[in-house]
C-alpha cells in the first residue's frame, strides 16, 4: 500500500514526519545506536517549541513500547 503525503496538508505532512522521526529514534535505541538521554538532548536542542518537544517525547515512548 502506498500513500503520497505530498497531497496532504502541511500540518498532516509535519505530523507524519514527526512520527517517522520518533519511530526511528526508538529503533536506534533498541539497536544501541543512541541512548535515551541522547535522544532527549537532540529533541531539546533542535526543537524550541515545548509542546512539540512533549509530543515528540510522547511518540518516542509510544514507539519504544511497540
């Protein structure tokens, strides 16, 4: 199944990208490529909006349990 995210709104595209990043961080932690403090540090350094930081951390925790 294939979806073209370019046809979606800008907000939906960003939400999809944030979910992809969060799942990738969870993958990297499981593989031992990044630690949880490194992931949190990256989130806080690269995203200034505190609501977005909370969202990313929440999604990361969700994907970590999958």
